């Protein structure tokens, strides 16, 4: 309602023109930086739609949708304005296709190559191809404008079906190595989805989405009406099925995907620890990587079979020592910063992380921890003679650590300590006035978070078989903090989703080469604009960020 009131009374055609020019600039940018050529090497639908064309068409659809949201007027006028915006964006790309080769733009813009022109013209010659692209861009703009007027029961299933078709086409290389060959031949062409596979995927996903939109609310109501014991049984069965599927991941995913999942799991473990410090207690810690380093180096020093090894312990014997050393580091950090808040706390904790990294690099400690040479010859963990050497075996160790961290985090969150942390996060002064012991609970937060980080560091050390100072820079702390924010502050499921997106997605986007981080950053910007509370926020966090909307709905 508020959006409608803010729209203009009469349709502003110049605004549509400006948005069309903006779309053209975006399309030119992604073309001239080389993204279209890189993406164009593979298809979404084999022989029909390349990833480069998909990227450009999505720009047209997005601009058309933006026009429909920004402008007001009669429905047919707004759709016509969106179509005009798509046409203008197409004209700008058509001009590029027509002039790139004759005036040799490549002498200035390296990516303005004949290959780019071939992609923009669909390999049909400049005149025919330019007209074809102009028609498609115009249609894409109109389609984006019309989408906002579709009922939700139609628009959401369509969007879900299209999105999943594109996603499965983009990640074709990963999926081909996972699914059986006879299924792969049906759904995949030599590059991208087959036409039949794309139709099947779109139809199935759209149908399921329609079915859920019709029946989902009734299913939720019936579940809520069940007796508590019955609901608990269903939840336990769901959890059991999920654990069973987790155990089967290495058998299905293969070595590469399991390696990606292992890396994500280590970050989930760190994220669950930092979530206690930042999400539960509200203490901004930018030096979290220090505890990760302490756990890794302690494990390396006590288990290494090389010259730096102290006791040549097994992984399981050294693990409590590594976690204990990280906890001690958390307490050592917590004591000096008890009176600090906000930016000052962030700066001091960041300095602590840098101190640990510099000490690891220093020549003074080189006889103990190896300096720049690191700690080598760290043995693999083993269970009853089963050596956890490869990614598939190590996966189960990481999953066990993550499940332990989830159990402890959940119990802490629902305990008196967790409620005290929440009170400290909301207002320290009021919490202290209500009898919360700030020193005790802040130190508990730092120590608990450090324990999980030390555990992840110990697993990281046995995973690589070596530890080097360059693995523990500030970027690790920032990445862990980002995954908490993206997933949802103080949300345990949010930590898992955030790690999958921030750590797993860039690995799966390697097919896009050097542009994967550009695409990755753009998706994060969009996510922050659309869901500032994170993908799976905690209930309290969601209520805080949407308090004004909820109040408006009540009024």
C-alpha cells in the first residue's frame, strides 16, 4: 500500500527511458568486461540458450520489472513502458554489435571482440542477429513489466520453475558427476540441459510449487493441530531422515563435492562459535581467526611427527589440549576488553588476531611453531584403525563436530546463560541492573566461541597435514562474520545456510572463471537489499527489522 502511494499519479515516460538507459549500461558493462564471453562458452539449454544470453536477458527482465515497480498508471501503459525500457537496453547492445568490429573497439576495449559480436548476434550475421536480439530484449522488458501484475499463485510458481531450470543448467558439470548416466542422458546435452530435460524440470518444479501454494497452509495447520507427542515423533523422524541423508553424501557426491562440503563444514563450525559471541551476546569480534590458529597450531605441535613435534600424540589425545588452548586464548582476549563496546571492541579484537598471526610468522617463535615454514607432517585422525585421510572419510569427522556444536549452541541459547547473553546484547546497563554478571557471561561467551573455533582449527590441521601462518589472516574472520550476517544473526540454521552460500557457492561458480566473485558480490548486494535480516533470521531479529511493517499492518 505504501509503495502504491509513493508512485506517481501519471506515468513518467522519461523515467522509463532513464531506466532503459540504465539497463543498457549494465548490459554493456557485463559485455565489455568479458562476462558474456565467459558465460557464453556454456549453455543453459543446449543449442538453444547460452549462459551469456541468459545473463543479458535477465538484465532486460530486471529492468522491466523495475519499471513496473517504480512507475504508476494504467496496467497496459506500465507494461508498454517496461517494453520500451527493454527496447532501449537492446538498442544499446545492438549499436555495440554493429560498430565493435568496423571501428575496431578492441584496440581500446579488449573484450569487444568478434566472439562477443557473434554471441550478441546469435551467429546469424550483424543485421539479422541484431534485429533478433532487439526483439528478444524488448520482449524481456515487457515480460518483466507484466510479471508484477500476475497473481502470486501464478507468479511464484513460474519464477520458481524458471529459477530452478537456470540453476540446474548452470551447474550442469557438477550434476553430471553425481547423477546416474542414464538419467544424465535424458536431462543433459553435451552442454547444458537438453530441451526435453528443461521442459521436464520446469513442469515438475512449477507443478510442485503450485501444489504447495494450494496445500501448504493446510499441511502446516494440520501439523500444528497434532498432539505434542505426535509432533515430536514427526520432528524426530525428520531429523533422523536428515541424518541418514547426511551420512550418504560422500557416497553420492564424489571426491570434489565432498571436499567442498568439508570446507563448508569447517566454516559452519567456526560460524556456530562466532554466532555465540556476536549473535547471542552482541560482542563484535574481528579477531576470531586467532582461536582458529591456536587450535590448529596446538594440534600440529602436539601431533607432528617432524622436528617440531613435542609429544607425537594422536589426534584424539591432542584434541582436548587444542580446544583448551583456544578457550584459554578466549579468556585472555576477554579480560582486557570487558569494558569495551562496538567499534572499539572490534578494533581491539582485530588487533588480537593480527598479533597471533605476526607471532606465528616471527623468527622468535620459529623453533617452536616453525615461523614462515609452518608445522609439517601432521598425521591424519583415525578411529579404530580407520584412517580419516581422504575428503570422504574426513567428512564424517567434520559432521560430528558440527552436530556437537549445534547441540551445545541450542542448549546454551535456551538456558539461563543464553538469556543473559541476549540481555547483554540488547542493553548492557539494563542487564547489569537486573543482576546479570557481565564479567562472567562475557568471558563465557568468548570462551565458548573460542572452543568451537579451536575445534575447527584442530580438524583443519589434520585435514591439510600442515599448518602455515598465511592460512590465518583477517579475511577468515571477516568471512565467518559475513556468513552469520547473510544467514541470519543469532540463528543456528542461518549459520549453516550462510556458510553454504558464502563458502560453497564460490567453489561451485568456478565455471565462471575470474568473474565468479563479481557475480557472487552482486548476488550478496541484492540479498542485502531484499532480505537485510538474513536468509533464515532468528525470530527476535525478524521482528525487530520488520517492526514498522508489522505495526502498519495492525493499524
